[in-house]
């Protein structure tokens, strides 16, 4: 019951946050905020950090995540034999890019046009890398967390997934291809989808347990 309440709070928090962020982006209330953050992040530019940011942006790309998700699918299917968890994982990872595409087509926000370190096309809000990274690493952390026996191990899973999500999002701002509000919007949009899938998974597991006890 407590976990379901936390999911409910996370869902409506993400929903409210995304609606608010979308409104402020469209009304251009975040221009100054975005520029301050971009100036600060890009002010850190050095050759070694640029290489690291290009690496993080690569591992947040859809191509890399698809390849990695195939390996995780094989591990869940053949090693752990967690068939239901495979469905949960694939639902989050492969539907997220579709949601991102639809949202980008709706908002039509142009990308930043100053000091780009890489070139890329398409619309800007919400960030596809941010959505893909949040969905992939958060659902992976959720599935792993359930099977890690130690408190320290669970904390390590959460910290590592959080680091990857933030690093990938930050890399897009550093490389000049996204506004910070694109990244925040991407995290919130993916949060909605991830929480919804986890809630459905938990509900199914609870009903399954009740059915098994009844028999």
C-alpha cells in the first residue's frame, strides 16, 4: 500500500511538472533560466570533458540503448527466466521513443543555435536522449533493485542509474543541442510513463499473489 501511494505521488508530480514545464516553454518564460544554465555548463568546456560528454551522449542514443536492451532481454529471458519483467522492460524502453516523437511534433521547439559542439537535426522539446536515458536506466534499476539482497547493493544500483541519467542529460546541454528545460521536460515525460508501467506491474503481481493464495 505504501509503495502504491509513492507511485501515485510520483505520477501526479511528474504530470503536474510536465504540464507546468510545457506551459513555461511555450510561453518563453524559461529563456533566461536556460541561458544562465547553458552559459555555466558550457563555461566548463575543456578537451577531456568534451570527449566524456560525447561518450555520454552516445550511450544515451537510441541506437546504443536498443543494442543494450537486446542484451538485457537475452539475460532476463535465458538466465533469470523473468518473462513478465521482460515485458515491463521492453514496454518502457521501446515505447518511450514513440512518445518522444509525438511530443516533439506537438511542441515544435527549435534547438539552440549557439555554440554547438555537434550537429543534429529535429526538434528540441522534450529531449529524446533525456527521455530514453531516464526510461532505460530507471526501469533497469527498478528490476535490478528487486533482486539485489543487500541494502548497500540497492543503494549502488540507484546511485549508478541516477548518475547515468544526469550525465546523459547534462551532456546534451554541454554539447549545445538542447536547452536545460528540454532535459527537465524529458525526465518528467519519461517519469510519467515509467511510473505508469511500474504501477500496472505491481497491480498484476498483487492480483496474481491473491489468486495463488486462493488456490
